[in-house]
C-alpha cells in the first residue's frame, strides 16, 4: 500500500512503525474472511482491510479521530485472526494499538462512555478493587434482565458475566517449593488480576502441576496486571506503568527459566513487552529479556516429563482455542497434545478461528456483538456433544460459560487433575453423562 507520510511525521517512531505496517498491506482482502465482525455483518469498514484504510487516513493526515473511525476501531476485538490469515505479514496488532492510543489522545467520547471506560481502567487491573466490584455485582446480578430491558446493556453484560460465588483473595507474593528431591526448574508465575480473583483454581492448578513435576514457582513482590486491559483501551501511560512494574519485579529475581502465564490474553501482551518499551532506554533490554522468557503454561509444561497418574478415560473435551493463544502467540498444538497424552479425547471446535466475543473488556463495551459471537461459538461447541469445554484464557471461559450449561475449565485444571490433582470445581458441580467417572474422580 502506498503511503504519503512526511519526513516530520516519520520522525515519530510510532508513526514510522505504523507506516512500515501499512506499506506491507497489499489490499488483497484475504483477512476479511476470518474477521469475526466482518463475518457477522459483512461491512467492509468492520473488516481488517477497512480498518486499515481508516487508520491510514487518520494517521497520514495527522487528524484527530472521527466518530466513524472510533466506531469501527472500537468494534475490533483485537482477536488477531487477521494476522494469522494475512499472507503479507501485516502486523495489525501494532497498528491498531497505535490507532487506539491516537484515539484516546484526540477524541472526546460521550460522558457515559468516558465514565464506563475510566471505571474499567481504574478497577479491573487492581485485585482488591476488583473484589469489591464483584461483591457489589453479586447483589445486582438478579437485576441483569431489568438492566437489559431498560437499555443499560453494558451494565447488564457486566452483571451477567459476574460469578454467583464470592470473589477470592489474590495470591500473596511467595515461593512454592518444588516437590520431591530433584528440582528441575524455577519459574515466575504471573498471577494476573482478573484471573486470580475470578478463578483462583487456575493458578492453583498450575502451581500444583509445576511443583509436582519438580519446578519451583515464584510470585514476586510488585508484579501485577500485565497492562493489557488498559493497553487495549489506548491508555498508554497507565499500560506502560504496569509493564514497567512487572519488569522490575521479574528482573529482580535470579535464575528464572521462564515466566509462566495461565491467561493467554496476558501472555500475548507480556511477549510484546520488548516492542512496547523499545524506545525506553532504561527498560528496553530488560523488557526484551522478560518477553523472551515468557511462556504460556502449556508451552512450558510440554517441555517437562509429564505423565498421567489417573485415567481420564477418554473424557470428551471440546478444546476452544483462545484467540490470544492461537493468533497472538501461535500456540495451537501444545494444549491439545498435552490433553491427548493424558488420556482425554480432544475435539476441535469448527470455526475455531473465530473469537467467542470475550476480548478483554469487549464483552462489556460491545455487548451486542459479543453476545452474537458467544451464541455462535456455543452453538458450534454444543453440536460436538462434548463432556466439557477447555480453554486457556479466563476471558473465554467466563464468556462461554455465560452461554452454556456445559462445564468450562482451564486446560491446566485438566492437566493437574490427570497428573494427581483434585477434580476441577466446575466438573465437581456438574454430574450428567460421563463426567465424574469413578476412574477420574480423584481429589
Ligand atoms: S483483530 Fe479480529 S476483529 Fe480486529 S480486524 Fe483483525 S480479525 Fe477483525
Ligand atoms: S490479508 Fe493482509 S495484505 Fe491482504 S488486505 Fe488483509 S491485511 Fe492487507
């Protein structure tokens, strides 16, 4: 694609990077076929190619964002299916991240949106604040249909997504010693913000599995949200502050083999720290180091000598490939290989490249599109008639669970269970059909 940025514009490293990305696009439109928003409505402006044109026009002319640009960029899930499909290697993620930051700087949203976005940015990344929100949401949850009926769709979406059970306390910084006589590794674990409060069983399963296999797990002082929640809202200063805090926390630790992450949305962002801080001389090297150490939990576990100690007896698992894993990190094989090795029968979900509609705070900010994507996803999963659904990201788990009665678990909960850990809570509470066979009910 031809571009016409001036030399003065290209002196800005972010503009220079976006120009490089824009020039790689050859307008072929292959990406439209796998873009969830285009698949739903067929609007070119809600396709990757359409958004690329809008962003190019905005950046090239150095214009404040218009309502039209904001509408179509906001509808983008950042699922990155377009990057998997693109034959020209267009780095859409960095382009849309730049566009979002530009929008945040130059566009004044309506008051209600500003309040909603500020609330999400100031509450969700902070576990103690998020716990208070969830406690309040539990009281309001029965009123979700009423909120929907009177037009408060975002509030209704938030209430529907909040769990009935009480939120948990975040994991304190500590070291979990490797079990057994031989320590074979030492990793840092990103406890995460939402992950740790909504579903503490996920990190607990990861810690049990790792320590059982002989790996020491460290949760360092000072690490927190990975920054992705605010990063995807274009709030760059807040995102980079969170990124720097994590880099400080992890690079203070000696002898880490990996930084392990159980939420794939966070993993994609942490693996991009080197790019995010490339222009910060005080952090660039350490950011690259942290990014190169970062592994999804399944990526790391597959390097260890893992064996089943209990028979999963062919329990049928519909494996939902989280976008951040399959498109963001190109991890497609590892989770399924581990589940198969441990005795589960794994079914791929048709249209697996399409997002479930979760996408960070998307299911709150764009509730209609998110609902339609969830219905489509749950339909394709339920037609497989699985015993349960597994995914590698808390966002997908919450989104899908809000639309189905099938149990939804994290992949690492199944791995932990099959290697000697307790039965995942979602399966304990769900008893129809073949789930809870005697041979797999340990714990
Ligand atoms: S990131 Fe996803 S929603 Fe956004 S343009 Fe690409 S495919 Fe479409
Ligand atoms: S597939 Fe790639 S090159 Fe083709 S239009 Fe989409 S982004 Fe551009």
